[in-house]
């Protein structure tokens, strides 16, 4: 089993099911890219590293992607170098992903939606852009990948509000949005369940819905359909905006 396969298996991801009908080479490449994404994410999230060690580990990946002189490459690093070279990948989205994850080391609450969407672009849309290229989709699929990335990351943020705040001290709800509905940081940290919270989360869910609708509109070209073979249910977050919260 390759290092990429080991990482994917340990992550217990549903990726294998999502990619099962891809040609073998594309499936292998997507597994390698997933392992890269998982590794970068773990550098930021897994316990046992200092902030300096996390930054250094991310900087090493930047050197790997940029073709720098990195000593003692791991198997996964060699696979990613080969993937970039074989497919002539634009590495900009991969570098944006690293910087988006880096921002979570000492995460700062976004002030407004523009800052929030800068983050969701880096950590989600950029994954879609590289995935589209690996799966042979053309530039016509990029707007679909970007819209779906924003939508799915917004769902994650809504779903994980309590966990992100309680376990990681990360707050992704923009300060302007919280002020708009009169929901404070003290309320969030105290897990106050209130009409203000419901209105706030609905406001964020409406943004997710907007991006899902945009993705559905974009899923008309052959390139977009190549990466969007499976349809998504309408309003998938509707049943998850309240039960996750411990009242």
C-alpha cells in the first residue's frame, strides 16, 4: 500500500466511493491529491506540534510544490511532484490551500463576509480547482468548482460552529454577521441557544444556498458534469443548523 493509500484509508473518508467510477489513473491521482490535502490539514489540526513546527512543515510543502531543493523526500512528496509534472498542474490553488490552512494555526475571526469567503476560497474552492484539472475538466468547470467549494465549506462552518469554538477556539462566523443579529462571542462560547443564533445560522445557510444554486446553474457544461456526476440534495444543511448544538 502506498503512503497516499495509507493516509486515505486511515482518514476513513468516503472518497473511495466518490471516485469509484473514475479511470484507474485518475483515481490514483485523486487519492494522491487527497492525501496531500489531508496531510496539510493534519499539520494544522493534529496535536503535538508547536506553532513554529506547524509553520515549518507547511513551508516544506511550499518548497516541494515549487520545486525547491528539499532533502529526503517522502513517498507522498515524490508522488505530488510527479503529479504536478505529469499533469502540468497550475500549483497556485495548492499554494492557496496551504496558506488557508496556515491561517488556522492562530485563527482570527473574519470581520466580514469578504474575509470569510477569502478563507473558504483557499481551503475549499482551491481543492475543487485542482480536482477538476486532475479529472480532466477544462476551465469551463472552474466556476462550478468554485461555487460548490464555497457552498460545502459554508455547510461545514454552520455544522461545526460549537466544536470549532469549544475545541479549537476558532470562530468563522463573521463579526459583522454576529453583530447584525445581536449574538455575542460570550453567547457563542457559553453555547447560548437563542432566536438570535437561529437567525444568524439561517443567514449563513442562505449564503450556502446561494452558492449551491450557482453551482447547479454552472453544472451544464461537459467539463462541469465531469466533476459533478452526482447531484447533491437541495438544502442539505436544513436539518443540521440546530441539532448539532448542545442546548
